[in-house]
C-alpha cells in the first residue's frame, strides 16, 4: 500500500483551472491585442465562473479587464437563449465595433432589468456563462473556451454554490443547455477545450 497522499478532487479541479488559465493566457499573448475578447461557455457547474475569476485576477496584460457573467444578464430561469442574444447584441457586438456597450443587470428578485453598466471597447473583455458561445459570438471572440465536467461533479458544485435557490430549477436549466448545445454547437466553436474533474 502506498504511503503517498491521494489527491483530492479539489486539488484536481485547481490543477485543471490553473492549466486552463495558462492556456488562455498563451493565446491572449499570441493575439497581441490590448483589448482581446474571451468567451467562456459550458454547462452549469462546469467551472466557467471559477476560470473567469482566475483570468481577471491574474490578467497578463497591463490595465484592467472587464468581466460580464451571464448570470447577471439572463432574464430569469427560462432565459438562457435570451441572455445569450442580449449579451451578443449589447456587449460583444458594440465591443467589436469599437463602441461602448451598455447592458442592464437582471434583478432576479424583482424580475426585471436594473442598473446599467458600460463596457469599454478599449479594454479586454471576458464574457462567461452557459449559452455564451454561439456562431455569432464565436466570430467576435479572440479566444472561445468550452469548459466541460462530469454531470455528478457539475451538479454537486452548482447546488453547493447556489443551494435551494437552484435545486428546483436544475432540470429546467439543463434542458435549455441541451437546446443550446444542439442548436449552436458550442463545443465545435471553441478554440480551447477545458476538462475539469
């Protein structure tokens, strides 16, 4: 019997996200732009938000980077497709055209749009969320990432994160993810595939 300590799932997740961060940064440096766009997609609980936060915290270029999480954009529990379209029209398309994008946060409690945020086209941009990667957004992204993880791991992480708020909506949201994957083929659009345990 080996006396070496076994690696925990948390260690494996950390290693996968660390490697993914490095891979994204290699691509960002290769692009050479001061305002690259990173689009991160994947199913709920896969690790998209964790990867996005790591990218912002360790951004390799000078200046700040903007982060938009589609959780702040989706118009409610049936809004995956609408949130994806909204992000493309209000955030990614203006950024690509060199114009300021203005988007409004979705207030989940009030059930409507709330305060507005501006997206500076001169700054780097990370957009993450289920449904983020479509044929339209892939054309606007410098780096397109698909984050994948086994269903049991994803469900555990998502429900541990959001608990009883998310539990009754898990299947409803998963069905929308299925439709997104079937209609948009985000895995085939990705320029970087990330596997998280």
